[in-house]
C-alpha cells in the first residue's frame, strides 16, 4: 500500500510529520503539494458553488483539497493506494485497513451520519472512477457543488465501501484508533494562538447571531466567530502531536530552520514550538 498525502505550503510541516508516522511502520509515502499543479492553482480567485452559494476558491489553508481527486491519476501503484489529508497521523500500523478492501473496483472511506468522508480514502489507482479534468471544469463552470463533490454524491452508492471510523478518528484517540485526524482546523495543535488563515463558510445571519450571543455573554459557536486557533481540548491528542513532531525532528525529517521559517510565515505558532524538545531553542 502506497500512501499519498495531499498538502500545500501552509500544512507542509504537518504533512512531513504525517509522512514519518507512516514511514515508521515501513510504508512508502509521498507528499503531493497543490502549488505544483497549475490545473488547480489556475483557479485561485475563481468562483465555485458551496452549498448553493457562490464563494471564491482561495490560496489558503484548504487549497489542497481538490488534490484528492487528482492523485489517483498521478499514482502508478499496482497495490491499493491510501490518500489522506496532511493532518492525518498513523498511531498504529494501518495494514489492517486492507482487510476491508474486498473489491478493487470500489473506493473505501469512513462515513459520518451515513455521509462519506473523503479525508481518508483507499482505492485502486488503475480503476478510474472519475475524470479529474471534467470534475474541476464542472466545479468552476458552476455545474456541480463543492459540497456534493466532497460527499461523493456523483458516484453510485455501490462504488463505495465502508471503513471503520478507527481509520479516521476525528480529534480523538482511543484504544481502537489507528489513524488520528485533527479535523477541527481551529484546534490543530501546531497552530495554537495564530490568527486563522482560512475562510469560515457560514451565513451572515449565523455570524451575526453568534456575535450577539458573544456580546451578551450567551453560549455561542466559537468556530463561527473566533479569530484565532485555539488549544486542542483533548490533552492526549496534544501530547501525541508533540511526540511525533519531536520524533520527526530527531530523525531530521524536519529541521530547526524548517520550524523557525514556518513560525516566521505563520504556518506554525511560537506557542507550539516552545512545547517541543529542541536543542538550543
């Protein structure tokens, strides 16, 4: 099984750390950066539909997401491939994931409330389930909605296979967790304290309502109006992320220059760097 990690410069350090967690179990992994693919970057600044609303495709924290539909065309693996986001980390050897892949004509992913999630996908790259050029053209011609695309609504249900949620454990580590996904962007540990660098997709009414609640001291949705990355609420997740960053540093997968440059560019926070065990910090 070959692992492909979709990323961009904003999440480059996290992607390197993710890669090392898989390499430590003996896998071959490759980071694919969106900046290298003009067929995607040429659409920066263009409009697309998201839940029926026209929004701008920005060069920001989430600019890599369309890569998940391009990678199968780039891969030349005879074995199944695993496509993941840069904030997915291996806690245990994911070899057991292959026991779920009983039909190489299907795409396998986890589901939440019966809706497929595409941050972790296993498929056979030789089996063409879609045409990337058509997908991206239809998206920016406003013929398909981003929301429908990422929920795989364009595929027949019988082409989808189900993975156990332990292969995409959302911001939680338990006894069953194989792959941890720090899916809440606002609480990614390596960004704690930084100003958010992604667009919040919420209605004007929702933003106004939560601002009013905040002003009068009522419970409100911090994910809608918060301006900064927050500390992750799960101490075990925080400790694990610190551990794997330290490990990647010790193995020289990431260097002090990488980290300091990422701090300068606001890709990683100084708060997080202080938690790492670096010589002569």
